[in-house]
C-alpha cells in the first residue's frame, strides 16, 4: 500500500508538491500556512518533509521523525 496523503485532512502529497512548486515553499511550516495538512495526528509530516526534499509524492515505506522505520 502506497502512502500518498495526509489521511487526517485528505490532502495528497502530490497536491502539496504542486502547491510548494507554485509558491516556492521549501519548509513544511511555510506550506502549512497555505495548505491544510498535518494538524491531526501529525504522522504525515515526515513524509511531507521527504517530499519537499526529494519531490517524491508516494512512499512504500514507513518514515518517522527519527528516520526510516
Ligand atoms: S495524517 Fe496528516 S495529520 Fe494525520
């Protein structure tokens, strides 16, 4: 199963990447100002950081704030 979105708020990482590309936001905190994500359980945040770093929008592995699990 691919992980491709903030499940709590239903926003896909692809949508977040498109918004980040449009606005040139490179930090999660800046992107949160213009898109609703990450304010529920917060488990999507490490994925969004990885997305901002690499451009990848679908993940087949668990990523936590302390690194890959
Ligand atoms: S999955 Fe994004 S806040 Fe819960």
